[in-house]
C-alpha cells in the first residue's frame, strides 16, 4: 500500500516522521469552472492534487489540502468567460488579492510546520502561475525557503502536450487520475464552430492511456524538482509568525507588480507574445522538458 502523504489524513506521529524523512510540502491549487459536459467542474484542482499525491508517494513529502478557491471573474477571466458558452459557469472564484495573500500564508505555514522546501502547483493557469512566482519572490526576500511555483503544464514532458482547457491534454490527465470524473459520452454533437461549456473543440481526442503517460512525466519531474529544492535548502528556517505573514502581504500589496492575471486583454496578449516576458518564459519552459528552471 502506498505510504500516507495527505496532510489531513495523517496522525501526528505520521506527520512528524514524514517531515523528518523528506521535509517537502506540495501546495496544490485549482478552481471549479466549466470544462465541457464531459469533465467534472473541479478538473483543474483535482488533477493537480492527484498528481501531487502520486509524486509524494513516489518521492516523499506531504501534500497539503487542496485549495479550490482561485482567481476568476476578474482580469483576463472576464473576457474569457464571455466566449465559453457557459451562462452559469459554476465557478469557485475569489479576488486576486485574496489568492496571492493566501499563498503567502500557506508558505508561512510550511516554514512554521518544519518543511524545508515547497512545490506550489496550480492546475488553473494562463497567468496565475506567473503571479504565484511574483508572490514567491516577495516572500523569499525575507525567508530563504526553496520554492518551485508552477502551473501543472510546466512539468509535462511527454510528446507536445503543454496544457489546454478541457481538451485532449486536460481531459486525458483527469481520465488518468480520476476516471470516474470523465465521461466522453457526454460530449454533445456540434458543428465545431464554437466552444461548448468551455470545452475545446478537440476534446474527443482525449485518451486515458495518453493521460497515464502525461501524468507519469509530471510525477517524474516533480520528484526530481523536489529533491533539487531540498538540496538547496539552508535549513533552520525562522518562522515569521502571523505578524510576519501580514507584513509580507502588506509589502507585496504596496509593490508596483504587474500582475498577469489582472492585465487587460491587449496587454495580456502582448505579454505572452514571443518578444515579451511571458512568451520568452513559455519558450524557455517548453525547452526545459518539464524540469525545474
């Protein structure tokens, strides 16, 4: 039987032993939102959480409870939703400021509980991963905790899969980790002229076998990345306490940070172009073959 790795299911002695043996914490994030009629609404978070669990079972570490309240219904999420043919999106969204400040508190909790490295991964992307890294930079100015903040597509190393929305990549991933939450028979007949409840037009190309291979590549790269983070850890990290977490949040809010998720449509497109920061990062990430940059 795989070792117990879920924080909320551990007894105190099990948690203590897990931290002593491999003080790596996985922080999984996601959101409920439209993912076609053939996928569960919580695809983003569920796939992220299950991938983290598999990585921890294989390489060690603890997986924090899944955070399913995420950035939405503002910034780039507003024009995106209007194009998805989903008048009632069933979305679990919170404000951008709450999400990034929540991440700071989660990182502080990792230090306070004795973890020496963190992998913070979101299954809901398109800019969120960039904003997570901006928050991590502010946190690391005070606390030298090794952190890998990423979107789950960034650790895929199989064929040309690099994420999508309810299409062949995401549907295959969920099919692999939670086959009970994918039902391709629900894909409606349509002429392919528009998205159906935010479903990509090629969702019928999904495959559970492909999903197994995509997820296996992610698990491999997460385990390797976690080991590298622990090698970089200085140890003896000082817990800033609740007051310190508030101070870090206040410092972050006061900064003139260009939050990617909060960009307008024109700036967001420019950011992800080949000549701007986002485009360059995406190219570098793809070239890394899923390894930690």
